[in-house]
C-alpha cells in the first residue's frame, strides 16, 4: 500500500517525540555519495571560516560555562507580551 504525503504526515504526528526524531534522522541521513561529499566539503569550509574569524579577531570564543549560565538566566526570565 502506497501512502499519500498527507497520510504520511498524519501518521508521523501520531508518533512519540523519540520516534519522530528517529524518523527524521533516518530520512535526512540518506544521501548519495556525491551529496555527502558536498555536505562534508561545506562543513570543512564552514570550520575554516570560523577558525579564520577567531584568528583575525572577527569572532571571539566564549567559555562554555559562561554561555550556559547566560542561557539559563534568559530561560528564567518571564516572556514579555
């Protein structure tokens, strides 16, 4: 039996959050070798760009503990309406 896109979306909405995550990962991880090579190259270029930005002072590294503390503080703030 072949399902329509709407039927697939309806079935996916009935999955648990963990099942939806697994489905998403399985669907998005299937790349042809050529696609994977382009993805890998894009990540190499992004990593090199980020390294250059830090080395030139364009970007600054922030301690992970500081980032987490600031994120927790933001999440504790009430939403403004």
